[in-house]
């Protein structure tokens, strides 16, 4: 750790400067163990591995996956499919940035994933309202001539 960059626990070399990593201290191993216990795999939240483990960043990965699945089942929704895939990419970068020690970039990726998911949710709601409007319009065109005969 010559450059000051936080290293992933299993790193042999620093991803920033390329220097060989030193063996982790017992404090670092204890911090990593408590972070693993606080955030089991698949929980969707990641704690910083070194330093304060109480602050968590939600990656919104689950939200992005649900949006992408809804886009697949919602025929003709290529916009939502694209938004969902890009949101998954940004959400997956949260863990990598936290492990590299770049908390600001991890928060930025999480916020971008959240924004993309919210936009996709809005598009889904607008599509459903449009389908409902068209259905009601067709129904009224079919029923009104019969009622006023």
C-alpha cells in the first residue's frame, strides 16, 4: 500500500500503483470479518471493508433486476430494457468501487442506478396508463352506439 489506496482483502498487488501488497494486519482482518457478518451475500447492501463498517451503500441491484424483468415481459419496451441493463451495470460497480476504497464513486454509481430505475418505473406507469386509456376509448366506441340507439 505505497500509494495509500485501499486494497481488496485477496489482492496480491495494488490495482492503482502495481506494488506488491503486504500481508493484512489483524485489525484489517477483523474489520473485514465484521463487514461480512453485517452484510451477508445477496443482501443488496455493501459495507466498506476497511474503516467504518456501519455506513452502508444500497446498490439498487435488486431494483434494477426487477425493472429489467418487467421490461422483458412488457412487450415493446426497449427503453425500459436499456435503462434496466444500464442500471444493473452501474449497480454492480458499487461493490467494486467500495472494495477499491473509492466511496464517492460508489455513491455516484448507486445514485445513477437509482435514477435510471426511477425513470424506468415512470415509463412503465406511463405505458400502463396509455394502454388503459386506449382500452377505455375502444370500449366507449363500441358501447356508446349501442346505448344511444
